[in-house]
C-alpha cells in the first residue's frame, strides 16, 4: 500500500513539475523575440487584452523585464478594453525599448499617432523616421535588429503623440541568394550620373561579365550625404532591409561635411550593422581630387603627373579602419584602392599620350583634368571615370572592376 502511495505521489509530482515547466516556458516565450504583444494604456486587468503584456506609465525598462519605457513621460487615455488592445493608449513623447535577437528581422505592427522613429545609436546616428500619422493608425514595419534591442520613439506631430499597441514578430531567417548582391554606400562621387558606381550599376551585365558572374551590384549611394545624414534619412535602413546572408556591403567615400569626431565610430557601426545581418563587408578609398580650382597642386605640369589622392583626416580614418578590420575581422573581405590607383592609372595614360591620340603629355593630362567640373565630380567627360573603372593596360595598379573581381573571386 505504501509503495502504491509513494508511486502515486511520485507520478503526481512529476506531472505537477512538468506542468510548471511548461507554464514557465509559455510565459517567458511571450517576452522573448519570436512574438511580443504590448498593450499600452491602463494597467488594471480589465484594460489589458488577452495575450498582451500591459505597458502603463509606470513600466520602466529593465534588463530583467526586457522591455519598457526608457525616456519621456506619458498619461493614460482612451477607453479601457479587455478584448481590444487598441482602444486605450499612452499619450506623450516616449522611447519604448524591447530586447530582440541580434541579427534577426522583425515585423513590428504598431498602432500610434505622431512621428515614429527608431535606431538611436549616438548623436550622429540618432535615428530614422519610420512613419508619421496625424491620427491613430495601424502600420507594419520591417526592422533589422543590428543590436540586441529595438527602440521606438514616438513624438508629437502637431497633435499629441499616442501609442496603443505593438505586436512584434520575428521573421523567418533569410537564406542566401543564388547570387550575392554587392550593396555600395557612397556619396555623389560614386552615385551621381556618370560616376563610377552609377556606371557600374548600369554596365555590369554588358561590359563586365566576369564581375557580373560574381555578384549583382546595387548602387545605394546618394549625393551630398555624410554618414550622419545618410543614416538619419533612412538610407542605411533601406540597405539593411535588403541584406541577405552572404551579401556584401561596401563603403568608404561618404561626404564628410559637418561630421565630427565620431566619424570612426559611425563608420564602424555601419560595418558592424551589416555583419550582424549576415553580410560581408568591404571598404574603399575616395576618388581623387580633380586638379581644378583650389586643388591644382594635385597636377604637376613640369612632370605631367597626378598626385591627387585624398589625404584628409577622413580618408586617414577609412584606411585605419580598413587595416584594423583586415587584422581582426573574418567578415572583412578587402579594400578597394580608388584614389592612389587613379593617380597611377592617369599617369600611365598620360605617359602613353601618343598611343592615345594626343600630341603631347600635357594635352592628355588636360583631357583628364577637363572631366572634372569641380574637385569632386568628374562627369563632364567619361574619360576619368572609365580609367578609374577599367584601369589602363600599362599601369601596374588595377582599376576598380579588376580589384572587385580579385577580391570576390578569392571570397566566393
């Protein structure tokens, strides 16, 4: 009899413990990264929709809770409901954070009113706008988790900022494409009509079959943007939303106007963000200064030679980061030398002036100089861009395309 009682109690404890284990798992899963549902507004049980987690004015973020309000203050409003999470809300400008799985993509469905931003990193990379609604509306966004936390900041937009509910779903992991995409981030020196990136995006399939066999090329450059404005305008966000494992993100020649001492930190964030989503990364140097206006010293008429590669502190930082990544980063594929190689290619072309149809070395050099409308832009004539892309047969240093082929061939 005692044996049967003991067996029964043992079985009963096992069932109870199993039930406790299952319950604990179910509860914690709601606050992990596969599915999270937040009901903002009143905190009492009659105001929280089934399956949702309450977020009230007192819900401060902690690492233990994994979610909560980080900054700002809000008041409760709307109509309490235990069946509809969208009827009550918090009103006021706040930042709400929640923990996620770094490297995943999330669908974030949010019911809100006001300006919605995300992605605060530092003073330069201080977020990008997701949406703006003058009245309460529900919208879904894909957000790449480049860190282990996603922040959502809601602010007034002529009418009070309000947030009613959020449903966060982790998307299925992305698979490699059949052919990887090389996403290039840059400014007008690669993005404008006639610039090397602009041309490569249009000519890769017809003029560069060897490179086309290794990748598709996406020129995501934008004129007049530095690392800060490119980020704030959501351009990096757009690139990252289109990254699949095995893709490549390449950058290094964004404008520097207005950039401060955080340039190196920002550059590294771009690289780290791409890597977090499964991409490989590359860096490139800037195109050379055109030997015009205040940069005429970049061409030495007495020797008919160019020495126009950039030496400012931003170019120095790019080269520094490239060397560090080469030593310490297994996802870093290599450096595309544009500026120094362009000088060497220009000089070889000028030195071979007769074969290129010129009466003198000076005439050949002036043909290159005349491509530049200012020290940045070189599309008045395609010659300079063609030489940068293709190199020159008698130059020891390769052009952009040959460098890309060599790097990607070694990293298939």
